[in-house]
């Protein structure tokens, strides 16, 4: 299977960046790894008590990039973040060429068994939401899906395609910032740490295509459990006008539109995400 990284040096630089970010976290966290059929999977956790929330980050993300999510979620629930294998981070770098979502779903099922998590709320962001929907473990009781891939195909307008291509061809800080400005709300600047990470990722890693729509039977199975689905009002990949009807049809629920947010969830919008997860936790209990 191909690796997420261009070479061993790139892998080392990315993993050093992630390890340093976790080491510098300003709140207590714990790190461990579990063995799965996809190799080693790194887990980062915070909060006390049995695991209640399992967070699956999006494409090219991981616990080090999602520290803000972990900090805010762990103040209310014991939370574990999964570094997906085959994505930049601290897990095994290999990924299959085909059928990736079903493969990721099986790996996530194995992770839930390995950590002994019961009655879990899966929180998925972007690609992570598609993975959360692909998982079929009986340990899952509800899902919170933020900016979710897998329900409709992602939209890529010409401006986004142009700036993304320029970023991939020459991932300077300037090109990365220009591209990420389309991931946040108009007038908002992308966080410096996100710019730094995405520049490093583009220089070091092989890109993956946007996740496809999940099969109807997978979406139907997801609809059997409570799901809370939310998207930013300025999300260019998943415009609410497109995503809303698809969520209603596939998931039998109404889309929540988060004001002032783009596809990228910045610190200012994390309180809204916590409310979305809280609604899923309440639905699980009900």
C-alpha cells in the first residue's frame, strides 16, 4: 500500500511537528497506540472517566492539529482523538488505493474495541465524518458530524481549484494562506498554526482526493442512530443549500447551519461545535 509521505525524511519532519505540538499542549493529555489490521494507530485523550466521545479529524488532520477540539470537548466529556492511518500524523502511514472509506470504517471499529469504549458518540469532521458514518460498531450510540463529507460530493469552484493547485505546486506560507482564506468566513484570517501545518503537509505528503458520497445502504444504516449534522454557513465545499436537502433525505434530520463559519473550524467556532456534540450526547442518552 502507498504511504501518505513523499519520503522517510518528510515522514520524520511531520511526525516531529505533531509530537512537539502535543508536548506543548497547555492542558493534560495522554497518548497511546493500539494495533489494528491497518497497523499502529495513535490515540490522544483528555478528560476523566470512561471514554464518551471519539473524535475523527478530517483530511490531513490529526490530534496535534485538532488540539483545540480536544481541549474544549474534554472539559465536558472524556474524549479520544484518532490519528487515522494513511493520513499525516503519528499512525501507520500506509493506506489502500481503493475502497478507503470502508477500510477506514473497519479500522475505527477495531479502535473502539481496543480502547474498550462503550456507548460512544462519534464526532467526525470532514473526511472524519465520512469515516464515522462508515463505522458500524455496536459500541456507537450517536454521531455528531461537522462539515461532513460522504453525504454529497464536495464542491470545488474555479477559484478554489486554482489556489489549491498553486498551493500544492509551491506550498509557500503565502500560497497556503491564500488558499486557506477560502476555508474560513469572508474577512476572517486562517490561524497561523493552520497555515504552518498545511504548508508543511503539502511539501511532505501525497494528496488524497475528496471523499466520495457514501453508498445508500451505509447512509441508511447511519440513520438508524441519532445523528446531529452541522455545517458552516460559508462552507464552499459543502454549501448549506446543497447539503441541507441531502441530510434531510439521507439522515432523516435537519441540518444545523453554524453562523460565521467556513469549512475550517477555527477557535471562535468551537463553542458551536461543543453544542452540536452536546446535542448528540443528549440524543444518545434519550
